[in-house]
C-alpha cells in the first residue's frame, strides 16, 4: 500500500523538469549543491523516499516496486506527468527508474542512470552478502556495516584524500538508523528484490537513455558499465570517482548533466 503522507521533497526553479532520485541511504540534503546550480535553468525536483534520511519509517517497503509506486503517487501529487520528466537516478534511484520504465512501462522524456549493473549480470545470483548484512544490522552492529559500506561506495582516491571520511559517514548512518533498524533492512531488502523481479526483461528503453559510470567504482566495473551502455544503445559518460560520484566529483557530474540536459532545451 502506498502511503503518501507528508513527503519530503524539494522543487526549485522553472523550466524543463529534472527529477533527481537518491542513492540507497542518501538524504535529500545530498543534492543541495546540485540543485542550487541546476535551478538557474531547470525546474529541479528531488524526493526522499520512505526509510531514507529523515523520512518516515515504512518497514513494509521491502520491494523495489513499493518505491516505484511511491514515485508515481508523488508525481501525480505534484501534477507533472512522467513523459515530461528527465530523470536521473544513482544506484538505488537508477533501479527505481529501470523498473518503472521496463516493468511498469512508464514513459519518461529521457533517462540518465548511474552506478548500475545489467539485469543479466545479477539476475541469477545468490546474494550471500545480504545474509551477512542482515546479521550485522539485527545484532545492532550498524556502524560496522556502515564502515564496510562506505569503504566500497567511495573510491580509494577519495578516501585517501579525505582523512576520516569513512568514520564521519559511518557515524551519520548509524545515528540515522540505530533507533530504526527496520528502515535500513527495508531499503536493503528492496535492493535485493530488484534483480529477481526484473529477470527475463529485455532492456529496451522507450526514450533517450544515458549511462554515467565512475572509473573507480568498486560496485560496478567501469568496463562492464561501458559495455552495458552499448547493449542498450545509450550515451555513455565516465567520471573519475567511485560509486558515489555525485558526492565525490559533483563538479564533473554537473558538467555532464548540463551537457545532456542542453539537448532538450527549447
């Protein structure tokens, strides 16, 4: 069931609507600098999904489909049809876009996705790593999980140049979720549900599609991301950063985003 109660969102600027979809544990505040830049030319929309940031805990949201339905309820709430939106999603947010487009047949104006594996890559995998993650969270070792998570999400270069970044990031995640581990588990279960639910679907997107990849991404091999873009006939861009390239190198990310968005300027 979709419960659209006091959604946490930002809408700034005028013009072509550009929707930013969060990575898995990203609070909406992560977009502040990017929104500040884009709002000079575009209507920029960012939405914090349930279980993210300061948004409500919905422990029942354990499928990616729940977040897709929430997105659809939200765009109906703000009165902007999907086919008017240029959407960007990072990782978790990108998978929401992929499920909306491929499984739910939602037509966007253009799709930009980052930090993604091809469906065929993981569809048949056994996610043994999730068992360990659930064990850490259920035993209240959230900071240990967070340290391991950010060590993978950030590139080695970014970690080396920012003393204490893992500790600071892990502490923030722990502080947000230690009192509501069910929110953390719900987000992770939703990610786990994605590939089995998408298994067998042909990745043919009904609109212009672009893929952005981090050259130092530990989660998604850069060469695989490039090959994936070729398979789906998408434009391909790369950033010298890790999985969280919107955080690590937001200047280069914004430059790429501007270049794509300008294709749709009236």
